[in-house]
C-alpha cells in the first residue's frame, strides 16, 4: 500500500500516515497538496493524507479549496499531537543561531520562543524539508522547527524540545480516497455547500440539522473566488451519510442551497491521540 503526503520524510503528515495505516506502508512525499490530490486521482497511490486544520492556527485553506477542484472523498480522520523541536547541526549551540526556517504554521505556533531568543523566522514549504535544507546547504548558523523524528532522519541535533506556545497543539488530517467509508457507528460526515443569496438562507440550512438533533462539529466559510464577497461553506456533522436522519437533513437542504457536495463519511478520530 502506498500513501501520499505533503512534505519531506519526517514531516508531521508522514507521522499521521503511520498513525492511521501502520508502519508497514510505503510513502510518497509530495511537494504540494495539489500533488497529493493528483496522485490519489490518477491512482499513483492508494490513499493520500492531508492536514485540514490545526487546533491553534486554524484551517488549512488550500486543502479546503482542492476539494472543490477534485472529486475525491474523505475516508478517514486522524488527529495527532504536534510537538515542535528546534533542530540544528551537530555541535551547534543555540546562541549561534540567527535564522530559523519552517512551515508558516509551525513558525506561528512557536512565536513566543522565537521572540524570546530574537531569532529571525523564514517560511518554507515544509517542517522536515527545512531540516533537510539546512543540512544539505551546511547552514551552520541556522536552525529548523520540525519533529523529533525529522532530527533523527537527517542526523541533526535537537537544541530545544516542546517549543510550541501552547501544549494543547494538535492537527487534524483527512485520508483521501476515491470512495468514503462504510458505517461504523462512530462516524462523521463532511460536506460543502453554497447557500442561496436570500435572507435567512444559512439559518434555514443549519436548522434542518438542529431539528433532527444532529450535532454540527464545525462550520467554515471560504470565498468562492468567482464572485467577490460570496462564500462556500464547509460543514462537519456527527453521523454517517447513510443514517436516516442524515439522509433526511441532506435532502431537506437541497432546495435551500446552490449546490451540495458530500466529501464523505468516515470514522471519527480518537481524540486521545492529541492529549498530553
């Protein structure tokens, strides 16, 4: 089984792959989220794993946008605890570091630490990729923010562990496939819809779920990119799309929306994975 993820070996997305599928799978590192989606679409890999939101920094917008461009399904959910390390060359001391490289979200999650040591932050496309870069380019006065696993993979040293501002830092990932999952009894469903531009449209849509006692776990709006100040809505709710209540709710909102796209139903992740 081959799984695609964005980033280099040692990235948090790779950790999410092993958390869901186990250590025996083959992985395909990708430069972008677009490449992950394309790899699943073309069958180059069996599944893809992409981050959808972080508990501190919020949603990963590019992932949301790609669900409109690709006809892929969410077949699984993963939540992992994120613990950042400051990583540099062997023998380097923290007072020698001038610049720190990492993904923008990782840099944002370690803002207080960077300010404390007056370190210049530079964004890159990946956490583990930053470790690989400073090693290959022999950047002796630079460090990267990444996982402990990344330090081991690239034979670098960890200057500080758990440098994130909040210890309640976790990231939620989606597993991508061409079909979603069967009913498990502990399911969630994700959809995208466009509300009609009439007064009370969003309220009337959400009311259909409330009237059936369906718990909404998230709602997110994103610009349509086709018409200024118009939005698509991403909604997660408890239950499988084949449940009678879920079917009724989804059918009832069709005349209140411009479109509805079911991203998939999947077993909800075990939230204990993100506890300290």
